[in-house]
C-alpha cells in the first residue's frame, strides 16, 4: 500500500510548521478548555479572544510588540470578569457583557483611526495557519510546557477552587489567586495562538473538543486527554483536506470540530435510546 499521500505535505516546511503549530494549540486548548466548559464559562473564552484581538489592534496602532498588547488586554478582561463576579457580586454573563462591549468598542475606535487596517483585521480574525513562523512555534511550545507544568503542580487545588469556591475558601485555599491563575493561563493560551491561527480557530479548539469530550465523560483528566485527541484529529484531518483539495485550513478544522460534536451527540442519543429499551424490556 502506498502511503506517500501521508508524507507528501511534510515535504514543505510551511506545512510541517502548520501541523506542529496546530497540534500544540490543540493540546494547549484542551487543557484550558476543559475547565472553561465544565465551569460554563465558554463566553469568557470568547470575550478573552476578542479582547485579545483589540489588544493586537492597539499594539499595531502604537507600534508595540503584538503579543504584549494582546496579553495585556486579554488578561485585564479576564481579571475584570473575575473581580466583578467575586468582589462586586456581578453575574458572570453581566460582567462579560460590560467588559466585552467596552473593550470591543475601543477596538472599533482604533480601527477607525487606521484606514489600512482591513487586511490586518481579516488576518487576525481568520489567522494564517499555513503562515505560522518558527518563532511562533517556539512561543506556543514554551507556553504549552509552562501551562502544563502549572496545571500539574496545582491541579487538585485548582479543581477545588474552580468548582467549589466556598468549600475551598473554608479549607483555607487562596481561591481568588487560583481563579486568577486560570484566567492568566487562558489569556496566555489565547494570545500565543491568536496571531497564528486567528480568533475563530482559537475558539473552536478551545471550546468544541472539550464540549465533545464532556458528552462521554465528566472526569477532568479523561476529558483533557479526549479533548486533546479530538483537537489533534480535527487539526490533522483539516490540514490534509486543505492540502489536497485547496481549502482554507482554518475553516476546515472548525467544521471538523463541529462535526465531531454532532457525531458525539448522535452517538449519545443512540446509546440513551438503547439503554431505555433495555431497561423497559427488563421491567
């Protein structure tokens, strides 16, 4: 059997970088995405991604390093949502609406001041998977290693603080600090990925694989592993399809992650109906 179709894309350096980059982002997104999905904070991830976009616009306007501007805006938004929710007792969705719209409005003003921003806007929203540079690979890889190490070190405390903050406070854990750590890791994961793959693909890999994994298991570690596998499968399949059929890779990967979720839901529905029939027959 001829397996040349598998190795052919790797003859090109840009395809190799695309495979490595999307794989690292898929793993990174799975680790953070599981916490975000289980906590019901998917829109916070979306807000952080879009405010990171505003940060990139700000950095472009003032000539700052792009990742610095994106990280500052993303982290300020994430911290602001956490602070409003805990200190001011504002609901997550309300805090999200306040900060997201405010920061996004700033981005609109910046775009209005930059007549030639349209091309950069499209690139930042959709990304350029095939244009990932070696420097971005180093940055994404380093961030992935740091976040994996942090999650491993504080895993049990982080889970306790995120899902049972009252009990964690009673146990003497620094709940606010741990929640801010999660927001810091989310911001870092989004920022290092957004310039390479764009806002849309970052959100797809952050939320959809974790949500799909949650259909099959609620165990956090198993969810992370399954979400990582689903994200990798979507990334690699999408890149192969985009290579052989001249399709936009980011859009194809997003469609595949959505398809994985739809198939998982269908399988779960079939399983539920079979179990009902078995229970009914036994009764």
